[in-house]
């Protein structure tokens, strides 16, 4: 069986495909709604809308279900260090680095240098646990 870290990376890649699929659907619908008025003008708002949708996906999935689609497929779950489900504040703070997909690398790298998990996981006192 793969390590939790490997499964978290795979889960993150799977979540990337889920968010990308969702964004494809949103852009497709926006195109048909906005095309009669001003072709392609809606796409100038995507750099603002995309991070909001990414945060909504990660925050709502981890708060409500305890895992995103990728984590659920990899049998992982996010919990507080005391074993309880995470609250809204924990879900928001632990997912701040996922806004543009790149800052999470720095979050992980700084955590490795400090011999901890991700920095925001340490701050929020959350862990990713194995459901198996």
C-alpha cells in the first residue's frame, strides 16, 4: 500500500481534474449566456472567479464530508488532532494555499524544513488520516 503522502498527492491530482471539469462546465455555460451580448468578455473574470470556486470546493467538501473527491477515492479523511470533524475556520485556513495550486508546494516544503506536516495543517491542528 502506498504511503499517506503518496495518496495525498494522487488525491490532489484527482481534485485538480474535478475542479477543472467543474470550471469547464461553468465556462461552457457562461459562454452560452454571455455570447449574445459580448463575446468572450466573461473570461476576463476567471482569474478572480477560479480561486473562489477552488476554495469553495475544498472548504465545503472537507467541512461537510471530511474529504474531497480525491481524498475519498484514496480513502483519506481530514480530522482535527483530537479526532473530531474539522470546523469551518479550520477548513478555511488549511485550504488557503490551494487558491492557485502553486502555493501548496511552498506550504509543504516549509513544513518539511521544519519537520512538520504542511504549515497550515499545523496551525489549524488538523491531520489527514487513513480510513482503511
